[in-house]
C-alpha cells in the first residue's frame, strides 16, 4: 500500500504553506477580533488556482480531485479555521453542488467566476426547525409562470452577508418531506432576497454568518439546480464530499494546536525543567499526536476513495466524526497545557479552542454521523 503523496502534491502543499504564512497567518487574529472576513483572498486564491483545484479544467479548474483539495483544506485549517470556513462553504458546498449538478449554462454563470474568485457562493440549508432533519424544511419554492416564488427564512448561512449567490434547499412539493425538496440558485440582487441580520458566533468569528429572508423572491426556471424534487439526494451527495473537506480542515486546526503546544512545553520552565519533560505532559502530547495521525489516515482514505468513484459514505462520516472530535479534544488539551497563558485573548490557543467546536456541529453533528455509520454497517 502507498501512503505517500505524489511529488506534485508535495510541491502543492509547500506552495500552500507559503501562501498561508504570507497571506493568512498575519491577519488571522485581527480578523477574529474584528469579526471581519478578508474578501481579497477570493480573487487572490482564484488567480493562484486554489479555488479550482478539484474542478474540471474546461471551467478553469485544475482537475486534481479530492486528495489534492484535502491538502489545501488541511493547510488552510492550520492557518485559520475561521478564514478557512468561508473558503470551505464557497468551494466544498456551493461550487461543488454546481459542478456536480449544474447545467452548462449554470457552470458558466457561477462555477467559472467562482473558481476565479470573481463571485462568492454560500450554502443555505438550516432553518429554525430544520438542521439535522431536512424533512422539516419549510422554505417553499412555489411554481409560477416561468420559474419559482421562494418564501422562507434560512439560518446559519456562512458567507451570507457578502455572497454573490446562494445555493438553497426549498420545498417544491409541500407535505412530502425530503421527497419534495429542490436546490435552487438565487442571486444576491434578486428582489425579495435580503440579509436579515448577521449572526454573532462564539468561534469562527472571521467567517460571517447570516439569517437570510426570501419574501416572495421570484427566480427563473433556470435557477433550479439538478432535478426538481431531488434536492435532498443532491444535497446529501454534496455534503458527503464536504465532510471529507471538513475533516481535513479539522485536521489542520488540530495540527496547529499541537504544534503551538509542543513549542510552549519546550520553553515553559517549571520546577527547574521544561514542562515537556514531565511524563504526564508527554503522555497527553503522545495521545494528541496519535489521534491526529489517525485522523489524517481516515481523511485521506475517504478522499482517495471519492477520487476513484468508490463507495465512501461510511468513510467520509468516519473521517468527519473522528477528525472533528479529535480537533476539539486536542484544542482542549492544548489550552490545558498552556495554562493561564492560553486563556488570555491574545493567545492563538483560545481562538483555536473557540473555533474547532463548530466542526462537530456543522456538516452533520457527531451524533448524525454515528447514525450514518451504523446504517452503513447494516443496522
């Protein structure tokens, strides 16, 4: 079995690391403190080809697949989970759905400029009564002459305050639950579409999350993404691929916590020696490193399977479940080992600690993934 990346993938990783050190790490703390997203990163990453790593060459992508994209995600997550979240929603959810299910016209209108960083996408799924249970979605897309009239409210839409377009789930067959859901693309300037408010969050503060309102918002029939009434299946397929990416982001954030802690315990002196010389501390670090390595193997195995068109639902959920819970645990242990210096607001550890919890909640909670894995086991 071959566990190594190709020379091209290693070169790509080095380039991404250099980019993150130059463009993201210096502004990560400031973006978190101010709750500001560095929008200039979209066109910058577009010019470098990073936003199109896994998308078809004919639309401006690199056609490299999920393993290479996971490399990008891991390094972005290591640099700043909050900034990475905005890129994740744009690429792994909005653009991926359009790449997989979009018509040639939709790909020209959204995928190509999205890859270039000229348009920013958002993914709008959750509602007040619908998160883990998509059958409870009440936003409606009623058929009208030539299109659909959308009415409803969406919560927790990352990139919502500034996105140029939103991919949303809505009921086109009321009363049919998930059998009546469809995906639609709505442009920011569509009458009746408004950003009701920005939602302040505990972590991931660099990313911007919003409540979106659709008040009789009329879109053309061409806004339908994929098959009508098949939106639930399309959303789940998109989310399955997204879960591999979420695992990679969590892996990167966990790495950042471990690396910062290793540096701290070799410098911090207590009782006449570095803190890292105490066996209890060494055991904690050994467990952190082991769990992160297991996360890495699960994540890249799932990406490898997806690239080859092999079944990967169970593996994607395993990777997402294990990597995200590992990131939370590692960040908590990192904060503990930093002591008071990790608890102050100027410490990057407190930011990591606040950020990583969302990984266990978004893209399906840990409990949902345990259910998915159990079903895949035939239970």
